[in-house]
C-alpha cells in the first residue's frame, strides 16, 4: 500500500475508533498486555537480531542501551498499560454546557484529534507507549521507528494491532512505516494526518518542524536557566544549581546557563565552583564571572547552546530585568527557575519569562509528566498553542460542539421582535 | 523599520503586555473608546477618501458596503469595546493546581500566546475588534488590512495605539503593515509571530495556510450538511433546511449539501422543492433525486463546492453510515446537522461526523460565537488542535506551568528510599 492509502485507511479507522466504547478500548489494552507477556520470547529474539546488527555496525553504547528490549523493558511497558487502563475515559467528557434557549442546549465535548504521526528513534518502548496512549484516547496512529530497531518494531506493531483488533478495535488504526522515504511522504499528508509527534534528537525534531505544515507537538531544544537573585538563600541556590545541572545531564530539562545577580556573585560563585569541580563540570563564564572564578570564557554561542553534557555557562546580570531579557532572548521556552526569597521578584520572573515552565526555588529537573503527576506523558511541548510543557493525554484530545435542538431556526432569533437567547450556564453532562 | 524589526519589537512589547495589570488594560480600552468617539470626523474623512477611490476603481457594491465606516459602525465597535471591558480578566486564571509534595505546588495558569498576526480584507471594523481583543488578552498584534481601506486603517491604528500607550500599554504592541510584500515576509517570521488569524475569502485563507509554518486559526471553507433521517419530523426538517440554506447564503455556516434518507425522500423532496422554488434556490440533485423532483444534475464536483449562493446540492443516501461517510469525505469539518426523532441515530451521527459543530434538530446557522454566547468571537476554526468551531477569547490564550518550591531537588526523589510525590489535587488560585 502507498503511504497515502495507509494514511487514508488510518483516517477511516480513526473515525470508527472515535466512537468506540470505553470498555472495548480497555479490553483491547488488556489484550495487548497479555499478548506482550505471551510473546516475550518472540520479541526478545527479534530484538537480538537488531542488537547484533547494531553491534556489527558499531552503534554507540548509549544507543545500544536504548535499543535493547529485554524482559525488564517488557515489564515496564506492561506496567504502563496497566496504569493506562485505570485512567478515566478521556473521550466524551463534557467540558462546558450552556442553554442557548429553551430546548436548545450546547455542549463542548472532548474527542480524539484523529490521526497522529509519531516518529521516534531507536527506543522500541516508545512504540508501545505511544500506540497504547493513542488507543486509549481514540486516535489512529502512523509510527516510524529508527531503522536500527526495525525487527523489534515489526514484531511489536504486529502484536499490538492483532491483539487489539481481535477484541473490536477498527482494523488499520495502527500502521508501521519502514523507510525514511515513507516519513518524507507522511510529512506532506496534511489532509489525513492531524498531528505529528517527533521523539528524538533536537536536530531531528528541527528537521521535522521545518518540513511539514502539519502541527507538531514537541520541543527542538531545552536551553534551561536558573537565575540566582540577589535575595537568594545561597545554600538553597547551590543545591538547586547542582541538581539542575548534574542530576541527569543528557535531558532537555537540565540546566545549561546559570544567571547570577551581580550583588551575590562573589559570595556565591567560588563555593559553586568547588561543588562543580568535584563533579567535573566545565564552567564557561562571562567576563565578569572570569574575574571572580577561574574558568573558560563563554562566547555569544554558549548562550544559545544546549550542551546535554557536564558543561555550564555562567553570566552575571545587573538585575532581574536583565535576567528575564537574557532568558527570553537565548532560551528555548522550556523551563527556567528563579532562586529568591523575594516574592515580588519571583512573581515578576514567573509572569515575564516566556517559557512553558517557570519555577521558584526548585530544580529545573521537575518539569516532567511523571513528576507533575499527569498519569501518562505524551511529550514535552514548547509550542505556544494547544499544549505547553509536559503534555498528558489531553495533548491527544480536542473537542467538538454538540448542539441539541427541537426544530429551532436562526430566522426566529434574527427579527427585531424575535426570540432572545438565554445563554444560561448549565452544569450538565452531554447525553441523548 | 523592516518587518523583522517590527515583529521583534512586537515580541518585546508582548512580554511586557503579558504582565500588564487588568486595570491598566481596561483603562486603555476605555481610552480607545473615548478616542474613537472623539475622532469620529477624522475617521469618517479618511474613510471617504477610501470610498471615493474604491468607487472610481469600480469596487463591487457588497465590498463598498463592507468598506464604509460611518457613525453607525463606530457606535457598533464602541459597544463591542464596552462589553470587552466588562468581561472578566482572562490572563492569570488558575486552570488547575496540584501539590507535588509538601511546599512544592504546581499551578497551570492562563497567559497570552504572544504575538498575533491578523490579516483581513476590506472591513475596517475588524481592525478595531481584533486589536481590542488582543489587548484584553495581553497579546501584541501585527495587522494587515485590505489596501482599499488603507486610509481608514491608518487613522484607526494610530488612534488605538496612541490612546492605549498613553495610559501605560507598552509601545509597539500594535503595528499596521501596509503592503502585500509585508504579509509575505510576515508569514516567514515564525521566530517572532506565534499565531496567524486570516479573515476573508476562502481562497485567501487557503493561500495563507499553505504559505506559512506559523499556526493558523481559521477555516478555509464551510461545506455544511443537513442530513434528513428516515425518522425525521418532516415539517421540522423543512424549516431547518430552508433556514440553513436561505437565512443568509453568503456565510460559512450556510447549508450547501442536503443528504436525505432513501425511505423519506419521496415524501420530503417534492414539498421541499416548492419551498425552495419560492425562494429561487437552484437544486442540483443526484440521479435518485432527479427521479423524484425536477432539478439539475449534480456532479462529483458539487459535493465539494461551497456555493455561498442560492444553490443547493441534494443526495439521497441508503442509511446513516452512508450519510456520515459522505460528510467525512466531502465536508470541510465545519458544521453538520441531523434531523431525526431517533436519539440512537443522532448520537452516532454526533460521534462519528468529524466536524467542529455537530447539531441535532436545529439549523446549521447557529454555529457562531455570538449565538453560542462566547462573549467575543475571535474567529471560526476548523483546526484539529488548540481550538475548534466558534472561538472566543480562549483562542488567544495558552497557559504556563508555575511550580513553587522551597529548595526541592529531583535527586531527593530519585533514590529508591527517596521522597515520594503526593500528587494531591489542590483547589487553589496561584498567588505568591
């Protein structure tokens, strides 16, 4: 089948899936769970083929680790499916209801977005997570995984579609694409595909964003800041900076640039330097920073760089406004934290820093769907519309307006002496 | 100034505007109201220049009517500003709050999107409406009106920016672009502009959508359907079809294609034909329709055409599924209505028709921000993300996550014996 035909049939399946009962969807999730458990050997065998080929091709150790899909990983994704079953039904929730007139009632009701295109790199667990999230939220899905994981992905996609379709999920709701050329074609199919979710490196996400007119849910970079204000508790600031930078350096919510108020810099930076030295963090400082501590010079490029490594750039700023300006100029709209005892300063920072997540007195590493308690994480978004920051299931949902009348026509409301709208808020679930 | 500089300074203004107090914004709206009232003559004089030039260039009557901006139109937009002042403050509303742990509280708080680009055709009232909506919601705006209205728009933009900046709204929040070339350049500035709202003809909106990677809020076409089911009340169906088609033919929520269940067609169509004949509506019917009433033949093209005129295409369908399939194939995802007494049939129609507005037993013409009681209408959206159907002020808003801690770091939660998240829902407004 051509990609266009696959996408078209996914769209048909998405329509039927949008009307599928909660029970059936949960039974299907149960059935996927059992099928994954019952086919462990088949999955692990397929994964071994991928792993062997990847080793022969000298894939890096971290990539091999991501590619590995063993018994532990199967348990983890199965636990995820169990939690998903327990989540309340996301489709058909009445968000808002209003009487427009007697026997003319308006309801704003959640529904699936339609067809989601997901592109991810070498982790096969992403295939299971995202396809089961799509199923629970009633969306059809086109998946393209990294070519290193092709054998594992094929087996997983087959298990998931067969076991779910067996209990009544519309055929064609899940489709695995296999080549890069398929992805290129998918990016043009805005008639059939409603949302693209790319998971992977920044470079990869940037490529996707600039090559499609389909809306993209994701983030290209995480250039996160901590601003240590003049009124900061210095010990607290130290803990927060070290955690934000070092707790896990390779992730998008890790600290990349530290901003320090000029009045506290000479007190704060020397102690910070010893802490960071102990952890082998390279410091690249602005000219003023270099006068206080011994470090490499930061260039203009450093302010716009996501290191994802044991490197920290530091800039001393004159005041809060300069800190905000720096973040809004060089940041990526991801996560930025202020350390201060002054609540007025904090409020201004949180209002004017134009980022998805703005924190007071805590580590940037908290910006994450699991830590936020969202139930399931679809991704992290630096978009300015639809969803922002860690995105739970609501990122895969939209709403429709349902208006229930009894023969009303607009002409009766358009004459000067015509009927008047009552526009009374109801507090009523949609039902017919 | 280059468009890029204008957009960049709009972005700076948008940051300051996002933190501007409700009182100041309402004072600015009041100040705009007074300035419009106090400069009536200046506005009308400028409009006369536009009108004279347009008459000389033989602009069509409906376009001249739209272009005219007289005392009545000034009153209307001023009434709009008064209602806007009365609306509750949309920015800084807590949508959701959660305790992640003791003294670690998460808030999801509404905020402006940032910089909105609005492109509209000949109606100068659109300039006033959309710029005041942007102001109330804290967004900066780049406006481009039709060249026919250039003199009027220049005067209006000057009045609005001067009178608002006088009371403390950041300079540069409102900018008028003057040439088509400016628009082309604006469509490339996804670094500075967060959302484009095009108002105007379908062709125009289609052009915008396919020439920018900035998200677009709008609708390219309104191919709306009424489906008269076998279980319909025939008199009700008649009223609804006539109103949906004839109440105002030139608008996006007017009926374009009527679908009729085969079992009711021979009873329904002859009477409908006399009603439509009286109103000079041309009927284009499918083969089965042509066997029941005398009408022109409909071609495949008719099913995908938005007439915006006294023309109706009619197709007889075998059942509900065929009706749903027709709408999801040829419709534009705008508004579709079913007429039936059968609630199960209605529920299926409303679930499976993939449109922004799905109606039971009422006219398609109800899908409109004013009739929905949204307070203010930003536009109508057929997007599948962010907003759908008639869009009120929430279309100009997004949220940010504010996390308030007391020194917490992620490392303390990552150890096996570490702290546990409480994830307790709060019911608390954000405040520091």
